[in-house]
C-alpha cells in the first residue's frame, strides 16, 4: 500500500525532509520524495510531497505516525 504526504516549511535548510525520510526507512518502510518545490527566497517555505510504501500494516502505522509528528499531512 502507498500513502502520499505533504510537508511544508523550511524543510530543506533545516534537513527536516531528509531526516524524516531516514527515520521512516529505519522502520523498514520505503519512503521517497515525489515532488519538491523550493521556496524562491530564504523567507519562503518549501513544499515536498513524499510517498510511504509498505505491505505491512503495523509498519505503515508507525511510519504514518512518524510523518505526522514532524508535521506532514496525508494528501
């Protein structure tokens, strides 16, 4: 099963996106960025859509919880 999430903010310069994807993969779940829009100016937010994919319901639940703790929203 696949779930798509969106994360907004200063997610690149603060390394939030890469750290989140690493945490999810440490759970044994595939996670990858599907689309990233970088803010044009330093004050602008970036937006990333990423995919979480696994056939294990328990791992999916943990991955979703991890994503939501970091502020990601399911889309």
